[in-house]
C-alpha cells in the first residue's frame, strides 16, 4: 500500500504532526477498475455466516486477535461478544467513551458494557454567548434521563460527562471571556448549576479544536503543544487526544500509525509527570478512500461488514503502522482502500496506552463492532 519512501516520509512527520484536536474533560465533583459480471455472480452465490449468539469466551480465548485476518472470520464473529465477562475490565486506566445522538447503538453499548468505562460523554450540549456575562446552553432536548438512570444502575462508578461545544463563538468571544475574571466566573457558575440541575457529573469541554490554532504562529508542531499542556495539566482532570485522522483523501493511508501515537504522548509529557491525565484517542470508525478524485469518507461498522460481504477482500497487515487495510474495486467507482480498526490494532493501542501510563478515549461507541469491547 505504501512505498518505502512514503513510509520514510511518515516516520519523519511523526514528530511534526501532533494531535489535531484536544478536548478537556472537566469533571466537577458535585457532591480504479470495475467488477465483471462473473465477479458479481460469484458474490451472489455464497452468503457468509454471521453469529447472532453471544459467546462464553472472550476474543482472545477464541483466537481472534490475530495479524492473519480473514474477512469471513470478521463477518462470522463481530456480533459475538463474551456475555459472561462483559462486566469485567481488562484495561486499568481511565476509559472515556463518546456517544452521539445520530448513532443510537452507542447508547446500547454504554448500557451493556458500562462497567468497562469510567467516563461516558454524550455529544449533547452547546453553549452560546448572548452578550457580556450572558450564556445560553442548548441541546438539552437530546439529554436522555431514563438512559442515564439505567447506565448508572448497571455501572455504579461511571461518570456521565456530556460534551459542550462552544457554538458560534468567534475568536473575539473567546478572548473576551477568557480575559475577564467576571466572565469566567459567570460561565463556570452557569456550568456547575447546569450539571447540578441535570444530574451530570461534569463536562467534556471541546474548545481547542475551535480555538487552538487561531493564535498559533507558523512552523508549530501542532495546535496543542507541551506549553499549553504544562499550563493546564494541574487544573484539568483529563485531556482527550484526537490521535486519529492522521491521513487525508489527498494522502490516503492509516488512521493512527502506532509510532505517531507514541510520539504525540511523549512530546506532550516527556517526563511522564501527567500521563494518567492523558486519554489516548482511539477511532472505532474507519476511512474508505477512492482513487477517483482523491476522495474519502468515514466507514462505520455496519457498512464495513457489508463491504466485506460484498467484495470478500484480502485483508493486509502493515507491521510499521500496526493497522489492517484492504482494497476493493467498486463498479464504476474505481479502486478503493479501506482502513478500519481490528481486534489486533486495538489491542496494540491498548498495550501502548498501558506502557505509556495513559487512559484512552473512544470516538465513538456506536461506530465499532460489538466484539471490540471484549478487549477493554
């Protein structure tokens, strides 16, 4: 998939391309080709099996966490998680899982596997600035109190920390608010009151992806650097790193090369002072790149499985980046390359997080395959 020079270039870029987005988890402790007709007939002649029953063994014991991966095995096993150990944790660090209202399966994942998470962040809320010391919170219509009750009943220690997006804010808005003690106090008090009234345990404040690069000078290693990390580390509970979306349609490739993930953490915290506050970002979605027009689009679990069923591709493991990928040809759509997480790629990233002493954050729970959660 990659030439030797491309891999070399990727290695050189590891230290330059830092995380493209950082969220701050603030927890207020309250208390080219076409398919022939023959190919199409082949695809229609044999329907691949798909298990619908859960297993009494986890994916490791079933021998599924492998480099030599077959499409038929993913199709067969992806729904079959270990029902006898779904409340057991295998990763000891903090685990933050994002949930979006437009992907409802994530709500079910949080109810079933809630014990494997320490933090759940539904993407519900926005804050608008309506003038000096005046703030309006929107999105509460998405807040599901019944779901929150079930999640907390199933998982006693979990914290529900909805994400807040600064909706419609200009650079001048950020500068005015963060440069004024009165504005900061008003915003903080409003957020604490909202959390108390709605029974939230805190918030994920997504600000850096909106603001972080507006004041950066040129030739910076990334929009969030060690300087900002050091300034905030003592005051923030967790940093959710967006250590994925490494590639682009113009330069298709891996979602999150393993050496790059390591570099992102080491550059931010080379002395391992605050590693437990870093949540290494894992993507539970993939990318489907097309050779036509240098285009690409996200691919979620359901369409990934359908693509495997339709094209029965050979899945390739790239040792350097520690990701699987495959190629297929779409009728009148040219050649495609798909990068999507697998049990092996996720396991290696969990091992890296353990080695580095970080937690993890997952975007997002409804996009992956159910047997992924055996690993957490």
